[in-house]
């Protein structure tokens, strides 16, 4: 048996450089914080635990169940990892999984890996853990499982939504086609994901209730995650029907806001005079504009992270 | 399941195999970056990039068409890019009516689609070649040298090590499910889809707990052997003159590709 996953992640060449670099910056910031957070809570145990859990996600993706007509449902696992291990550990685990998928199986590119990790690791952790954290202290098990199911479904759909937007901003796909297609497929995949996540969580609650104690969950991520999860979920919920039902509308809004032009020719508008005579005006200015954009985003993340840290210390 | 099911390394004696893994990683990333920087329709430069790839292939002693034969795994995702053909800017080439929707391919759109296809196809091949000529532990070590946080690279190294173990665990779970699920050929067996999903979910939960507890045991075993949070390797990677030479020649070649892409 030669393991070959169906390529589902964005490959190299599909996103333009500015989009790739911006999402790399966001991902590097998130992973950096995640490393220091889990290091603090787990110490040297961090490496074996995260490594095995990443292998778990990888192996669990082989679990399938027959649906109908020869197709089968698969498990992605990001939401479950974020709920049980906590958001920071979830981000690290998904980062490791996506890196290996890209490096070893060419499932997803290297330059666009930042975007892939953000879509499937960071966003999933925000929605998965954020929504679950809302009810983690509740004694009602059914409520907790229901919220976990919704979170798993929504994180799948939100990842598809963001991927479609990235492809569109990069000029790879037209919105009218990619948005309904991506959302349509992932609304269905998300149902399978939700069912498996709920069943797995119910099993863990039964067998190892200590892992999901309210106090332990609160330790892994503060109340800030609830806000983050709610905001991201709300955006996804509001944007999805609008984007799939009226993609032209979204395109028009983006055009009116000048957002589309930013995406398509950002390098020229941010640094209009930046030219190197013998290379032409695109190669270096693209890189520099991308780096500037990435640094701005990174700086923003550091400031926000610092503020959050202070808030936590108080 | 055989232990090599996840291994993508092809053992051979070649210049590329002997090259320092850092150089291989850096040149691969530069090659992908170079593809991303080429403008739409810079066909000559894409062709040069392909020649660069073919030369690398032949330097690997695995056959000139080695990566080509394996490059079709990225094809399914190409469907996503097909809609680029209908980019609104540019001259319309034709008008097709499909299910009552009129689709207008434009010249800009077709050029764009072709370029995306080429970029992806070249980049995927570079990645295939990289893992074919570099052992995974060496690859991880190279990333560590390139300042990727050691925690992350070690987690990835762990993932790779226990992938085989946990996959075996999954196969055992699947085999157990199969042997519990007797069915008469031609007759519907099992209950609703929800029930089946629940069974799969319980298997995922079971696998999670087994993995979680295994990580505890592994950690204790590591502690007992003097683990301090650092992983060590016996293979000291030292850059030699040949490595620097390959790096500089590759960078010059990629700069040349870019130059052709701008002029042509």
C-alpha cells in the first residue's frame, strides 16, 4: 500500500506573492506565539505530545466511513485537536501536519504553506476552540457536544470560504465559480466532520473525562478566544450565503472599496516609484512590496499579542 | 503495512544525493519563488525553468523524466484554476453556453490559466525531486539549520517517526471494524449514515486516547534516557566548496530565467 492523499491544499502557483507572504506573516506570528505558550504549559513534554498528536491527526485522516455510491466521508481533525488539546497546541499540531503533507506528499505548496496553515490550522483553532470555550464550563453534555459539532462544521466551511477568497484575490479563479463550488462541497464535508468530531468527543468524555474538565480547558485558552471565535464565525456565517448567492455583489463591493485592485496590483500601488532599471519594474518591487506588507502585518500582530499578554497578566 | 509506505526517498549515488540538504532546500524554495515571480505568458522563461528542472533531474541519477512521471498528483486542483480562463478583462475569444450560463473565454484568461498551470507543474516537480534525493531526517535537520524553530522541526520529526506506528494502529482499527461487519453480498448492511459516522467517530476517539497515552509512555522513556528537550543528530552537515558552487550557479541560473522573463 502506497499512501497517496488526494491533493486538497492550495499548491504553489495558485496564490500571488503578496497574498502568500501576508499569510506567511500571519502564520509565523501565530505559530511563534503558540510555541512559547505550549512551551510554558508543557515544558519539555511539548515535543513528544505535539508530535504524537500530529501523527494522530495524520493517521485519523485515514479513517473513513461509507456514505453512498462509493464515496466516503473523511475526517480532518483540526477542530477536535483544538478542543481537546487547546487552541495553541491545536495550531502547532496542524502546522506540523500541513508541513509534512506539503514536504513529503506535495499536497499543498511551500510558498503558499502559510495560507494553508492559516486556513486549516489557525482559523480552525479560533472557531473550534472559541465556540467550544463558550460552553466548556457548562454541565450540560449535550449542549457541549452540539456546540462542538457546529464549531467543527463551521470551521470547515470558513476554511473553504477563506481559500476561495484567497484564490479570487490572487486572480486565479473567478468568484462566481469558485465560491459556490468550494462552499457547496465543504458544506457537505463539514457535516461528516461534525458527526465524527461529536462522536469522538463523546467517546473521550466518557473514557477520559479528566482531559475535558472545565478548569483544564480554561487553562489552555482564556476568554479572549470566545470573542475571536465568535467574531470569525459571525463573519463566516454572514459572508457565506452572500458570497455564494451573489458573488457579483461581493465583487462589486470589493471593487468599490478598491480592495480588488489592492489584491491584483498591490506591488505597484504600495510602491509606485520603486523600479530597478535592468530588472524591469516588477520583480524586485513585488518582493519588496510583499516584504513590506508582511512586516506591517507582523508588527500589528506583535502589538496585539503584547496587549493581550498584558491583559492576561493583570 | 510496510514501513516505507510514507517514504519518498529514492536511494541512489548522485551529485544531488550528496549535496548538503540546506542547499537543496534553499534552491528548491528559490526555484518556486522564481516561478511565482514570472509574469503571465513568459513562455521562454517557463521553458528555461523546465530545462533547469531537467538538468537537476539528470544530476539525480534517477532518470531525466523522474519528476515528470510523478507530477500528475497536482492535476485535480487544476480544476479550481479553470475558471481563470473566463477572466473579465481581455478580448473575448468565443462564447459557450453551458446549462444556460454563457461562458466567455478571453485571451488574457487563457494565458493566465496556462501560466498558473506551468507554475504549479514546475513547482510540484521541484518538491518531488527534493524529497526523492534527501532523506527526511536530513531535510528536517536542514530546516533547523535554516533557523526554523527547533521545537517545530522536532515536532515534525516526531510526527514522521510515529506516523508509521499510528497508521498501523488505524489499520488495526479498520480491520477490527471489517471483521465485525459481516454482510451478505448484494444486500444492504449496517445502519444509517449517521450510525456509520458515529462508529468512525468512536474509532477516532479511541485512536486519540491511545495516541495520547502513548505519548505519555514515550515521554517517560525519553526522560529515563536523559532527554532534556533537545534532539541530537550524529550526522554533522558541513558546507563544502561544491555546495557553495552549486548554490551560486543555481542562483545565477534563476536570475537568468528572471531576466529572460522580463525581456522576452
